[in-house]
């Protein structure tokens, strides 16, 4: 309330917060009405200003540390946020006492910037190489400049399209521009070359520009729209694949469409008013021009010789068909035998992780011992710079920093093989090594088994795991579910407890307060920091069964207490460490890493083994993790590919005015797989 005077008024506030932990000791917890004796909190409890009980550890190369991870908001830039964090770290380090420092162990901003720089460099190199090729064949700096202008204008227009679509300049959009560089200038090259051909016929610039453009306009438009028809279905794929490829596909489609418009407008206009003189290509060249003329004469001679190859092919159509089909079948067979498949390409980000799983009943200190032993062995690897360990009940994870790939001779996969060998010498825990964290910190091969009965499910998965371990390339085979955990099971004698006015809730609440602890409020210290106030038994009273048996439970309606062991039976038992469900059924996932083979090949072999299992009614399996994502994305991509081919065919039908004529053009699509397979084998990709 308030105290109001004639001139002033004052508010009334009762100051009830305690100023120090010592004042907590004076809190009255019980008053005896018979003798008016009171019991204060300090008489039955120890009050201290400290820390919450440890639930885990964080270690940097064996030294205790505090790890902080930051994630940008949806609308923020990774590069910009990381830069501000680096600046802030420098400011804080300048204020820290000796022996303490902030250290950035992983910088996603630099990784993103490096990726963008690599794509940008490739983009610029591709543009310069494209312009050079144009100059090489046209042998005219004016024609080269007119043609090259389509690159920046198309790119700028593509940036506008990217902005209108709500995308940023990221890896996928820049990758789309890199892919489109050759296509962007392709329309301009075709138009400009035809204009030059008309100039060589003796026509003036305007006439050559008009007639040269209109003569091939339909063919150029059909080519461009055929490219767009391939990428539009990709842009509108559903699910995760759509989110990934939408910026890429729309960037390519929009930039190619703009390049078509420019080739029909800017290029003819500049050719009409600023092109080469009509007799330019008949003039005698000197210097570089003479060398390029000589090269073009040689190239024309090769083209004339190629006419003989075409003539032979036309006269031996059966043999050409046999050779083409045989080569295609051979390429598919080679890919199926040696190529393999995976959800994402293998990446090397300079980091390896070691997942450590201890027995479900192991203590936090035991987990710390096993995690640190793994980190200690990992630090013996020559490429290791530092280790970061995170320890929790049931295990932990060790991140091994092996620096960037260009600063070492071995790949992350090769180093991971040595780490696995070191881990095999350890006992008391399960160790799983992952070398491709950029594709998710989980094993790429995952098969999920589901069914109503946990015991039957365990028997099925145990048998499957034994067979999976024999599959070539399958390593680190393990279960998602841990072994049953030791637990103290308390069964309340309900009849006796109810007669004393003690419910199951009363007993559970008493156990929770004593052994788990409860937060009963907060306290503001003299510096203004708010701290939680928690109540629980002293640590030394929470170490064995006897402490539980002696736990006093309040008898309802009285001041009497009764030990827990007088109203309940306490025994040691087993309980699930975790329970996983899928569509309402118990689920256990069997996972593995792939070593020496692709994840797709190992998954295919694992599925073949799983399909041989005779499942009882109500039991089944499905792919999980990266395996399921790969199946979904590949399915979406296949649908988009079929739709793109169909749209391309319709565009060619419109151009040729025939349903059969485009078939000859479309036959080049399956034959292109020959080059695809060769490139994958040469680059060791899947």
C-alpha cells in the first residue's frame, strides 16, 4: 500500500528476500506447540553457496573447459555472425586473468566463407575461360566483347531473381551460376556466329543482325527452354530435397532465361551498330589474329575430316547401334559393380569424432575415464592438433581436430582407419569412429526393426547384427538401444501404506526430494545475480541401499514419520535405458559405418540379409537415417528427371512439328551416361 501525507506519499514494501546464505539457517521449519520449541533449517541442513551437481564434463586436450556453441538465426548470415563472434572473443580475451582464455575450436563462418570463395573462384575462372574460347574461334575482339557482355548482364539479372525468390548468395546459388556460365554465353555465341556468317555473305551490319538472329531464333529458344524444363521440376521437388535444390535450380533457370532475352536484344543491337566491318573476316590478319586464323583453318580441316566419320556411321547404322548399346550396357554394369552410391559425397572438414558408449549403469566418473582414454590415444595420431571431449552419463564424444585437408597428406577417412585400430585395444566401452561429420554425426547405414515385444525384437536384431558384421565394408556395427540399466525397484505395500495415510504420490515425492532434489525458489545475491535454491539429501546419504531404506515418510494427519522399508519392498532389478517407438511400436535401429565401400553398397547388402528374416506377424523393418534420406531424395530426383525429360520432348515436338523427329535427339540422353560413369570412376566419386 501507501502512506499518504499532506504533501508527500510513500510506498510500502516488505523486504522478504534473504541477504546471504547464512540467513537461510534461521528459517523455521518446525514449531512444537507443546513446549513452543522451534527447529531452524540450519539445525537439520547444511546451507552453502555453490554449484549444481555435475551432470557432465567438457575437456580440451585433457584440460577442463566450458564449451559454448552459437547458432545463427534464420535470417542472419553465418559469415557475418561468425565475424562478430571472433571480434567479441578478442575483446573478452583482453580482460581475462592470466591462465584463462577463450579459444575458437570450430568456425563455421570461415568454413562457409572458404566454400563461397572456392565457388566464386571457379565462377570467375569459368567465365574467363569461356571468353577465351569465344575469342579463339571468332578471332575478333569486338565479337568477343559483344558475346561476353551477356555474362555480367545475365548474372546481374540472376541476382535480382535470387533476391525476388528470397534466397541469399550462398553455396547453392553460386553453384547454380557456376554451372550456368557456359550456358549463359551459349545463346549469345550461336546468335553472334550466325550474324558473322551473314556478314561474310556481304550483307551490312543491320541486315546481318536482323536476318542472322531471326534465322536461328526458334532453335536457340528451344535449346534454352529445354534447359529450363529440366531444372524447373527440380526446383519444385517436395521435402528436404526441394529445400536443398530449389535455390540451385531457380538460379540456373532464371539466369538461362535472361541470357536468352539478352541474346535476342543486346547482342543483335550491338552487332548492328558496333560489330565488325563487313570485310573484316576477309582481311589479312597479323600477330595473334594470324595465329588464330591458322588455328581456325586447321580446325575447319578437322571438321571436314569428321564428315567422313559421319558418312561411315550413316552407312553402318547397325554397327553404330550395336556399339552404342554395348557401350551403354557396359557403363551401367561398371557403375553397378564398382561405382556405388551414397546420400552425399564424402567430405573432409578436418574433424573426426569418436562416440563412446559405456554400460548403461556406469557412473559419470567411469564415463569420463573411458572418454579421456580414447582422447589420449587419438592425440597420438601425428595429424591430431587437439581433442575436445564431452562427457555425460552413459558415455560421451571426442572431437579430434586434424586440421584442413590441404595441410596434411592423409585424408580423414585414412586417419579414421588408424583411430579405429587404436580403439580396438580399449575395453569397458563401445567406440564408434566417424570421419564425415559434414554429412551428419551419425552412421550412414541404418535399418530400423519394429515390433510389439522387446525381447523378440532384441533376438531379431542380435541375429541380424551377427550377419551384418560379415558384410564387406561394414564396420562399427551397433544398436541404437543400450543394454538394460540397473535400478532399485520400490514396490509399495499399498494396504499398509493406505492405512497410515501414505499414498504412492507421497512416497514418490519424498524420494524425489531426497535423491533427485527439487528447486524451491530462487535467491538474488548481493551482485544482483539470481540463483536457484534446491533441496536434497547430503551426497554421503545418497550412496547405497540403506539410505533409501531409512528414508522417513510422513504419516498422513500426524507429525509421525515411518522408514520407507517398513511400508515398501526394495529390490535390485533391470530397466530399459531408453525406449524408442516408431508408429506406436517398439523400435530398435541397427547402424554401421562404411569403410572401403560406399554406404549405398553396404546398405543394399544389409537389406538383402534383412529380407531373408522370417518376421512374425506385427514385426517389420524400414530404412533409417541417411539411408532413408537417400532413398527419398533419389526418388524425388528420379521423378523430377522423368518430368524434365517429358517437358523437353514436348518442346522439341513444338520445334520440329513432329512426334517422331525428337526421338533421335532424345536418344543422346541415355548415351550421356557413358561419360557420367567415366567421370565418376576417374574422380573416385559415387
